């Protein structure tokens, strides 16, 4: 028997295996369901291998059948094996290979004899000999070698079909194998790989969630006869997803114990066999045909080794091993965290040997009595014989649990790398195969409807205070009784999870400050490694307890590259060499902010507690609902056993019992505060302006604002190009339209999010053209770049209306965004700054004022907002407006009289940062001379106030008495418009209202009319806006319905020429300065020449002298008294010159007039004339 050489090869190699089950902490749920006990019986599986792998046409070879008793009892009757060889292939000999049963400690002591009665030919039928092979023990295998002649015409491939029946098995076994016919040497790879789960009754186990009697895997390497095509260096066996082992439930062996063959008996979990050489006719003399008996001594050395559950090294979840003569072969388990989270067994850097075949069996319940045969060895003299019967002291705890999904055949795969290619990274070979019935038909798990599925969930914040940043804990628990119950079924594992948090629990905007995201590369998703996410992307921790691992898995929760309303989370957890990485989708309801978290296709493996703890503190990821009350979380857990098992919908509830900071649970109030003002207090000076609106926690949220500026606090519209549509709507205005910027604070607690964040570009405020019926508007463009999230640019529009009486600005915002892409804005502060140089300027009135308005909440409540406002240094402003009045000389009864009044401000150099060096007008009172009287027929045609207020253009034409033009540096165009007489109820006389319009602005100047008993008409403008003007011109023309009529003596013949017209005038400035003056009224259309008339009356000459302008008049003549007169304006006066003596006289009167401006005029009159 040629065994010494392969035995030495075995001593220098770590024998590789193909299967060991380990645990990994996965998101799966297990429970208990009764499983019927089975009665042990034999059962069959059969595999075929070929030596050499490619049968040479015209040559010889060997087909070896591996017959496995997969049941928990020995055979009770003869076993029949039938092999249908490929067409043309003929068996020359068949029989038992005795070396197959050589076991450790019994080398060279195999017993041979006739064990099979075989018929030959193209169909080989072998029946076990009742004397030579009375029974096949449980979990044992028999080798049947068939020597064959291959026809020279053979080519391509053929099929070998084998069947096993009898022995007391409940079902037969069938298998087919494809055989190649050629002389090409085989390359490194797998000729055959197979694996199965069995029940103790010999049937194959397909019950989902059950604990199989055993799991066996077998493989054969490609060979060229006795030896493999190449020697394997690395082997990796990938088990199906969902198949789990629980090595922590069993005792473990240490490396020292393994190497000294002293592993505790109760740490054994199975056994392994390996064949070190294959049959070859070249071991015999040329032309000699070996018999099966001879082949049996040169066929295989297949020792059997106990497989132990080991104490795994650091970084390895689980380890199985076996040893020979102190040389341990270790199979390290790993979790395929880069793909389906199934279990993979691997052995690396195998010492070079000539292994051609290996099979390994792992017991589902290692303490089962039926395994004693393998536990103690088949011979009483075995070194393990002392272990026989030890099952009586071993706890019956399941090691294996089958998947809980009934989705079709399970996939196994094996990967190997050879030594000859030169290294681990060299050429590889991988094959995959499906789970199947004993007949070879692919099959998967069944009976999912027998599985329990009862997960629970608990969600709770770390505070019971409302509207407070809070850490949240989400804890999912699952009963796992079935995982350790021998006759039980594991509960179904979770496939999909959806958790819906209560409405009101929302993303805390403040968490974005300093937050980062983890990139796809950093996440390590799709790889076996741990993530390298930045610490700033961490938003919580996780801990997973599973009975499959010694220690719980612990890790962190990271935010992946994503953007609201669809965020992505990475739950990364590590421990005992397992790197779990779960991807979650968090959807934010764009209307309410409600969070729905979904995990899809989570690993099909069990846990007892899955706990997520989201960070708390000021920058917590979430915050509590704004109101007190009870809040319910809902969930939907879908099992892997769906649709056989229905979804579970456990809920959870928590209570908010106080307001923010522990305040009472009173309904939320709404009382935001406003602080607003100029940054400089110089009256009439240019200034920046800031507004700050704040809302404390626990109050209703701000939805809209409307506020009115103090009188005189305005901006130079004329200096800003207005932003037009559609740019205003999209916030893409030119920088030339920008007048300021804004920042907002969002989120509860002491650390709200500030937008824009420090270092980011300011959020511009643009001045726009008319908006929503107002002459101007604002476009406030806020790029919401919150930490790693880009929520786009939020454009808030506002209208700017101008009060027609005071010119105060009323700014009304559109609704402020209450939620952006599912993130509640929860506005805590709004700070707007207008800082465009040379734009905004202060009033010229230093009286206390206020910046006041109304804030509206998202719940419809309103609250007044106000801030004190006052400027200073008003007395430093001058007040010197120039006022001129004129009328047309000729009046008539039909068309009345005219009047033109003009105010002009002097153009004086401005001081530094001054918008105006003059105070603006506050009030004006004008008393018209008796000659210019109100025209009662026109007053009677005054427009009714109701009509005027609705639309002045609808007033009757008779009420339109004039027009006016005002020029202001504030606007780019003059203000012009009509003047109406308007009748207000309760007033004695109609008011004169001047409607000024321009650049979309309307200003109504209201002059109150009063007519004294003496017929003197006065007009008082009590509310002139605090607005700088360059000039103001009011024209009341003649006409059928003129405002004024002429009250002249008959001698004037309707002409104002020669009438002394003076209007007492009072101007009051915004700073309190007062000007009282008698303003002369210039008469237009009168002669510019000096003229006079004379007559003699009782010793005197009476002269009627018309002075065309202001100046000095001198009169002299022989025999007459001299006289002089000073004129302040155009005027006709009567002068009486007495004669120096009585009687007849004759003289020449010289009249000389020296006007204030212009040439002297002289007239000579002969008296008497």
C-alpha cells in the first residue's frame, strides 16, 4: 500500500476545507416556531469524479462515485448504485476502494474485502454485500471506483448518470456529470463542487429557518491522473445568503489545545476528509492493467479529522480548525460586507500538497447522539475512542440555521487560486452552483409560512421638552428563541424596514452648521473594509446585539452625499472582524417635514437588539415637536419570508410634557420682537439701516411681515437701476440693483443655523420695479447652502408701497418659506441690512417715531412689532426755501383769476455724508389777498371724497382746478398731477388736493381751505411729506371753473396790474424752523412802462402813478411840492401834490422812476393839461 509519501505531504500542509459556519451581526429577526421532530433514517447523496479529468479517446480512466449517507441512522438493507456510463464507455472493473476509510491513528490498517457486487458494461450496477458491507453508518461515505475503457471515437463531452437506492432511505439520489473526452491536460480548477443540507431522516432539508441535521460540502480538483492539475494556494467558499451559524453557543478550543490534540470534545462541530492522490495506471508496469484491489491500495489516502469550533483571532468573526500531528488547518470565517452579507470561509497560503478531493460535514446540532460515530472514530482502537458516548454530556444547542427566505435555489460559490501562477493575485478560478434535491433538481427553501415575525420598535427623544434639539434613540428588538431551540424554527429575518416618525419631529437646521457628508468612496460600501467617513459627517451611533457574536457590533451613523428631501444614511458597525454597512433612505415630507426612513434588502441574518442613537445637544440632528402631547411612531417591517409571512406594523409612542426649557404646556403664543434703526443719527444724512426680527423658542413660527418706515427714512430710488422681471422673480438681478443683504437664523435651541454661513457670500437684497401693485419691490435672494446641503436659492419677494400722505414706505413680504425640501425653516431671527452707499437717508425731523408693523404666524396669528426710532442734530439743518407767487394780469367774470406758486430749494454744497443740508417742509399756510377770492361756483362743484378716494380720475371735470409738478432727488422723474377741490363731510369748505404722480408713486398734498367773513381765502397744507425737493410748482389757471376769482374795483377793469397783491405766508420746517413772510404776488401781463394820470382838485394835483416794478419814484415841478415813493413791486398808487400858491398855475411835472433792476424811466407832464 503506497501511503507514506502522501502522508508526509499531509504533515507539511495545512489541509484546506470548504466549509465552516460563522456568525455576523446582520439586520434580521429570529423567533420560535414548533418544528416536528424527525426519526433518524439513512439517506443518499452521490457525486461523480473522473481520473484523469479528461478521459483520453482510446485510453483508460476511472470514474469514482462518492456515495454519502446523509441521514442520522445506518443503513438497514442493501444499497444499490447504478451508473449509466457515457455512450461507448465500458466498465472493465468496479469495486470498493478500501483506503477511503483510513482514519487518523489507523494508517495502514484499513480492512478490505468484498463489499460490493457489481455488474459491468456500459451500465454498472453495484449492490452492497451484506457480509462485507452490512451497513453504512450515518454521515459516512463510500468510494466506488469504476475502471473504464474509452472508445477511440469518443470526443466532445458525455454524460454520466448515477442513482443510489435502498438501504432503508426514504428517497433515492440521482446525479449526472459531464465528462470531457480529449487528451488536453487539465488546467487548474474545479472538476466538481456540491453541497447540501440534510435532515436526520435522510431527506434534504429545505425548511426555512430550521436547524439541519448536517451540512456537507464536497469538491474535486481538476487532475491529470493521480495528481491535481496544480496545487491550490488559496480557497474561498461562499455560503448562501441567510445561512448562519452560532458558534458562540458552543464551547471553543484554543490553538494550544488544537495543536496538542486536546480540544474539548464538546467543541467538535463536524469532520473533514481529504484525498491526497488519485489513481493512475502509470504507477504500474507498462501494459499491466491494475485490478480494483490494487487500485484501492494506490487510489486515495482519505483520513478523517475532527473539526473544532475555535477561539477566533482578533478581527475574525469565527474560526473552525482541524489538526494532524500538531499542524493546524484553520478556516477563517468572514462576512461578505461588500455584497450580500453572506458567510465566506477561507484558507490562505496552503502549503503545497497533492490534494485532489475534500469533503467536510458540519453538524447542525453538534451534541446530537447520532454524531458519536464520527466523534470517537470508527475503530475501537482509535485515539478518539475515549470520546464515544460523550454526546450525553454535551448541551444540545443548534449551530446551523437555514435562510428564512423562500425565493428559489440558493447559490454557493467556490474560488481558488493556484501556487503555480505565482501568488495570491494570480489567476483565479471560481465556480458556482445551486442547492438541489437529492434527485439533482434545483430547489430552495420552503415552508416560510411556518415562521414567526414579531419585531418591536421603540422611538424616544432624550428630552420631554417641546421644540428642543434632542437626541433620538430608535431600538428594534426581536425574539430569538428559535435560534437556540433544537426543534424550533428561527423567526423570519427583516428584509425591508420603514419607520415613520411622528409629525413634528423634524430635521434640526442647526445641525447643518459644521456638518459634512461622506462620499461613496469614503463609505466603503461595496467593499469589505470599514468606512473612512469624516467625523463631521457623524450624526449618531449604533449598537447591534446578536447571539452570533461574542461582542456586540458598534459603530456610527453617517450622512452620505445627498440632499434634502432625500437624505442617505450609512449605518456602519464593526466588531469581531465584521464590518456592517447599511444604507438608509430618509425622505422628508416637503409639506410637513415628517421623516420616513427606509432600509431595503437588509442582510438576512439575526439580531436581538438593534439600537440607533442620534446625537443630542444643541446641534442634534432632530428636534422635538413644538407642542405638548403624545406622539406615535409607525413602522412597517417586511420579512424575507414575504409573501408567505405578512408584514409587521409595530408602533411606539412618546410624550412631550413641557415647553422649551421646562416651561408650562400652554398653547404657543406669538410675540416676536423687532429692533430696527439707522446706523447713524444725523438728520438728513446718508445712513445704513438694519432690521432684526427675533422669535424665541416655544412661539408660533413667523410666516409673513409687514412694516412701515418712519417718516422721512427713505432711499434714493433715482440712484439704483431697478431689477426687472423675470430676474427679480429668480433672484438673478444685477449687482447694480443690490441695496443690501440679509441673514437668517433657523432652528431651535442655542445653536441655530445661520444662513449664509460665515465665509459665504452675503444674501443680496435687490430693489425691483413694481410688485403686486406697489411702485417698487424687493427681491431677497438667499442661497441656502447649509453645511453640505444645497437647497437652492430661496427668493422672497416684498412689495414697497408709498403712503400718499406721508411718503412712508410699507414693506409687505410674500409668505416666508416655512419648509424647504422637507426641512422646516423654523425662523428664529431675520436680519436685513441696507448698506448701499448714498442710498438710504435719515429724516430731517427729530421727533420720536417708530418702525412698526405686523407679523403673521404660520398658524394665522398676528402680532404687532415696533421699534423706537429717532434722529438728532436737526437744528444744524438750514431752512431757506424760496417762495414765489404770480397771477395773470387780466381776469374776467367768466374765467376768474389764476395763481401760480413755486417753491425752490437753494442749491448749496452738501456736507460729508449729507443727503440734504436743508430741512424739509412740514407745513405751509398761505393767505390770499382780498383781490384773489375763492370762486364759490367752483367750490360748489367739488369732487366728493368717496369718488376721489376711489379714483380721482372719476371726479367731475369742474373739480379739476389746476396742476402741479414736484422735482425730488429721490425719484428719477418729476412728480406731476392734477389739483382737485374735494369735499369731505364735516368740512366747511372743500380741500385743495394735489395728486402728484411719477415713477409709480402717488402723493396727495391736501390743502385745507378756509374763507374768512372778510372774504380772505387761506389754504393750509398741514402734512407735507418729509421728502427733499428741488422745486414745487402749483398752477391754478383761469377757466370756466377756476379756483379763484377777481375781487377788483370797477376802475381796475378786471386787471390786477397796479394792484398791490401780497400773500402772508408761513412755512414750518420738519426740524421746527418757521418762516413768516409777506410774499408779493407778481402780476403777469402788465405794462413794463411807467405811466400816470392826473387831475386838479382843490389846490392840489392828484396823480395816479403805475410803477411797473419795484423801485423808487420821484416827482417834482415848479410850484408843486416834491414827493417820492418806494415800490416793492408792480403797483399803481395815487399821489397828491399840493400847489405852493393859489390861483392859476402852469408848470411841467417831472416823474422819474428808478427800478430795482433795469433802466431809469422819466416822464414829463405839462400842468395844467
